[in-house]
């Protein structure tokens, strides 16, 4: 079950860019059940503004459809739906949206499946929180 | 023209792997050709030959990923199934980002490889059929006169004959005649079919 959370946005929900600029910051959508891994991903992204963790997959898809969406991070298993199906739905909604999928280290089969279903990149965590932040930074800039 | 047979090309520097894969593919009724290195494959590969490439990632000299890159540069659309005993996620992601059909880690079950090979062969058949279809459309397009091309472009934008006549500075009757020639030369039964043809060639480089 996904839980609601709004992470690191300012009181207007607009936030500022990482370099302190005032350009509109695009939303980083994190999808994943309430698990240690999802929390670690959210923690890794704490330096970003406009990180959202929608309450449900429907809500995550609705956010994905929004023009403000900068990228989608699928942090963990989604208890309501297989990751590949959710990924495919999100990809069909937004052809050009960067979608990053987090996998366990060395789970090559899952990584290949995610790529086949529309992931832009698969990042293994741990150890690569830095790679995740780099990818997200590029996606929202 | 006679269709070339579908072939499973196997490129692996390990003799034992090459031979066992050849036997496996043969036992499944598939035609296989094996190569010990990427350059050996490249020297003999004909892009007109339909099939699938089963490719080892790590090989001395040119690696599997480098061979994939080279094939992409040459515009070869053959589906590539990578096989590797030492795969990791960045390697798999790179291969898939560059259009690999699949990425399998050794050891794999024989049936897993055969299933993927069959799916890749189906995709190759479908792709080549689409390519032949768009080639035929392009041939028909090349048979149009410059004026007929102009009429085609305007009518497929949804413009009525009267508007086309205005745009081109000719009479409506002239547009009707050109339009009839376009439909005949393009072998289109309706405007909708003509639009679909133009969309098909726009989608395919």
C-alpha cells in the first residue's frame, strides 16, 4: 500500500532549483510501497524540491500525465500492480518522460524486463544513490 | 525474388558454447551459422538475410556491445540477444538502451533461449514485412510528377480540392485530374488509405 508524502517542497509547493535559481522545478514522482527501500530512495532525493510520493498508483499516473512531471522513479515493488505493467502504462501516457527503476544489485533479469517495458534507466541500489541523484538532476533540469 | 532463409547467427569466442548452441538450434529446426569473433561475423554478414543474432558480450578484440554499436551505425535492424556469464546491470541497461532484443545470463535453460529466438525471429519477420510495404509506397511515390506530389501533400493535409486549387493557382478540375492520377499511381482506394500510407513512410526512416 502506498502512503502519502510530500517531501522537501516549500510551502507553495514550487520549490527552488538545486543551484538556487528561480526557474520552475519539475516534479519528481516516486512510486513504491511503504518499504525501507522506498524510504531510502526518498532520503537520497532529499536535496531536491518537488519530490512527491503519491498515495496510490492511480495518483502516480495522474501526476505522470501532468506537464509538470520531470521524471518518475519506481523505487520498489508496487503491491497493487506488477512493476512492468505500471511502467508500461506510465510510458504510454508520456513517451518522453524519464522513468528510472530501482532494482536490487545484480538483478539483471528484472533490469532487462524493466528496460523492455519502457524504463529509461535501471539503477541498482545500493550502492548507487549518487547515480540516481545524477539521473534525476539531468531529468528535471 | 526468392526469400532468404531465416538464420540464427551465433557469435561467441568459446568453441564449446558455439557448438552446443548450434546443436540446440538445429534440434529446434532452426538454421544456424556460428562465428568465433565479431570481425568474422561482420565480414560475412549480409543485412538482407533475415534472422537473429545471438551474441556473447565479452569477447577478445571487438566485444559484443561494440559489435551492436557497429551494426547500429550501419543501420542493421537484426534483433540481438545478448548472452553472458558475467553480466551486470549497467551492461544490460546499455545493451537494452541500444536496442537489444534481450539479455540473457548464462547459465540459461535451453528453452528460455529458444523462446527468445523464436520471438526475435517473429519480430524480424514483421519488421521486414513493414519495410517491404514502405518500400512499395516509396516506389509509387517516386512515380508521381512534381505537381502530383504537391496535390498529394495538400490533400493528405485534409484540404478540399477547391482549397488545393487556390493554393496551387490552378483550376479545381485540374486538381481533380491530378488527384485521380495520385490515387491510381499510389494504388489507394480512399483518402484515408492514402493518409495511412504517408504516415507509414513518415514513421520509418
